[in-house]
């Protein structure tokens, strides 16, 4: 992969990287489409990264279907699919990690303490191998995207991070590889996430400025669904990812939700401009 990237760069071609953990869906394919529009060469990596899963998380259970993924990527016109092995990425003796500090401590970081250290480490390794000019991430993992942007800025990495909008099912559920874990009832119940984000959007349009008032209304809506178990709802400033108490005019915020339905933990968010 390093040789292929060097060869393409030597003839002046730009490279777009879409890092994934496979089990691809329309969300991933929208990133591929963006990359193909922006870069000469598109590389998709598929690697279920063990260092971002805690021992109690779903590493072994994480859904995989390389044959189907390759078919989708061929159809999408991707130039290279990079599927390294765990041993290649983390050979014996591996002991170097990349860790972003403040912005990783809250929200997802509180519930998944080792997660982001694993993400920034693998993403750095992939950047070093593929040497992309652009890398594409989904807004669905908004905190992950903000952390990677921070890392790229702090470590002076020479590439642009492009964050692409959430792709939803027709009924509003954000696309995720984890949706397959939901039972029929949980799948129905999970729609409360996108509904509550719409409620928040409406309240903000009606000029509600208090984050607590918005969050309380969302909590009320979510708790009315019996299989839901809310981890958090937070309103954060888009750039710094710091919690907002009240919304200021002309600024952008993410409203973030993490909620379990049965054993499946889903995250969702909406970007709002006041
Ligand atoms: O968002 C994901 O799928 C993963 O966290 C990523 C960025 C591919 C790193 O393993």
C-alpha cells in the first residue's frame, strides 16, 4: 500500500482515504462518493481495529462480510481496498499510541474510556501507510471526527479531514453497522432518537435558548419508549466540542445522543445553526 501510494503521488495524483471497519452501508458509500469527487485516487481501508474495543465490547461479534464489501466497493469504482491483518498493524512488540487529551474525556469518552486512543492510533497508522491528501469521516461519529481534526492540527499532519453528513434510513434511523443487532421492536423504538432530534430542532427554531430545556424535552420523549436506556444527551459547540449551557445566535452546535435499546448502543446527532 505504501508503494502504491508513493507511485501515485510521484505522478501528481491526489489520494482520498475512507477508513472503515467494513460491513459497509450507504453511509460508507457516501464517503466513497465524496472522495471520488475530490481526489484522483480513492483508497478504502477495512480493518476491525482491536485497540478501540474494550474487553466488554463487541470486537469478536462485530459484523464482517469482506466479500460483500469488496463487491460494493468495486461497483462504487474504488481504486484500492486495503485490508491489513491485525499482525501487520500491531506486530509483536508494538507499543506506540496516539492520544488526544481533553476532547476525548467526555461524552463517548466517558462511556468508552479506551476507545478514542485506539481510534487515533489506527487512524495515524493508516495515514502513515496511505499518505492521503484527504480523509473522509461520517458526521454520525461527530466526536470522533472532531478528535481526528484536533489530532491532525496538533501533529501538523499534512492532509485535510472532510466530515460528511449522516445518511439515514427512510424512516429516520441513522445508518450503522450495529443496526443489525436490533430486534424488530428495538428497531421501531430506536426511531425515537431521530424524532427527539427533530423535536430539539423545532424548539430551537421557536427560539428556545436553554440547553437544559431542550435536553429535558428530548429526555421526556426518549424515556416514553420502554426499551430505551439513555446514556447521555449533550449540546456541544461544533468546533471545540465543549458543552453549551445556552445557545448563542450565529453559532453551530451538535446535539449528541447515546442510547441503548436492549443490548445495542446507538449514537446519533444533529448539527444545528442558531
Ligand atoms: O469510524 C470507524 O469506523 C472507525 O472508528 C475508524 C475510523 C475506521 C477507525 O477504526
